[in-house]
């Protein structure tokens, strides 16, 4: 299936590296926090409708995602209104709301579920993810830290916590969360992808490339991991390599358009001197 993605790199090309890193931070939270959903009945495996366009998002590895229609949401709403105490139903309903970009409504449903079951780790994980999607990052951080325990850490929640920390600009803390997640699940491409983007956000492009290459080499890596690598290659000025990576998952037209956007980014006055002269970019 073709990845949707020509628009994001177009925006990167127009706005430059600073805007690119802000876009990446936003996407990390929206897609990265999705990992916690696999602890719950929510099994779509990705957030296909938000922030998962080219190169700026984290896949949670699921190819089982399906399109959610408005009719699906209406049917779930009717069932939920009949029995709001059914946690499984509430989780599925919230997932359907998220899949149709109804984030405030999803937050409201999961908030009620969390109030009813304040110790249910799966509910808290889903609620924290939903808060992150809605841009309520401090609340998301508070909820996610209660979605697992030091004695029983969950790599998915750790990765979600990292995504939230990246969004708030605390990249060092974010990287600590990702590294902790990798100690539980080594070589998981979704964690590596988030870690690589976190390095990119902190302008450590060499380290970002190294980690993203490791992520892309995993047999279960999806197209977004490879596209994240392409983004970093483009930011480093290696546009032909980025285009090769893009061509695997995009149409020739979209790959060419994104390559052109990266070339425009590289052509901006002072761009190369700024990035390559930074100590952080040397890894």
C-alpha cells in the first residue's frame, strides 16, 4: 500500500530545518504514543489518519489497520451510550473516534473509563495516548507514568513517554525513555525510529542516521521507518540516497516531489553551514 506523504516534505522544504523538527516532534507524539494501544482491545496498530504522513511519525507496526467509517462510529456510540461501563467497548469506541479525528471526544470517553477504572493499566495507556494526540502533553505525561510500574515496565508506554518528552522539547529525557524501552525489546523498529527522530530533533544527525538505519534493517520495519531515514538523509544533504529510500514505499511522483522538497531545503541560504558546523550534528 502506498504511504501518504507528499505534503509533509513539501512543508519541510518550504519552512526549513527548524520547522521540520517542530513537525517531527508533533508527529512523534501522535504516532509514537500509539504504541500503548496494543495493550488494549484497540488493535488498529497505527494512527493512519493523523500525523503519519511521510517521515515524521512512528508506526506501531500493525498492518491490520482498517478504515473506520462514520457509520462504524455511530454504531459504537449507540452501544456505548447503552452501557458506558463496558471498558472494552469504551476503548474500541475511543479508538474509532481517534481514527476519525474526533480527538476531544476520544479523550472524554477515555477519561470516563479511567475514572471508573483508575488502576487499569491498559485504560491509562490509551487515555495517555489520547491526551497526547489532543496536545495535552503534561496531562499525558502524568497519566502515562501511572500506566505501568518500575517493577513491570511496558516498553510501549516507555516509548509513548519518550514521544511526549520529545514534544515538550526534553530530548535527553525522551532518549532515556526510548533506551529503557529498547532494554526490554531490543531492535524493535518502532522504538528505534522514535529514538532516531529524537536525535534528529536535537540536531544529532549522524546518530539519527545510525539508529534509523538499524531500525530500517529490521525485518518488521514498515514504510514509515524507512521514510524517517529518508528525511534524515535529506536533512544531511544526501538527497539521492533519500530518494532511493522514498521510492520503496511511495509512488514515483510522490518520491520525486519529496526529493525536490529536500533539494529546496538544502538550497536555502546558510543551511549547510549551520547544520554541518554544529557540534551536535557530528554525533
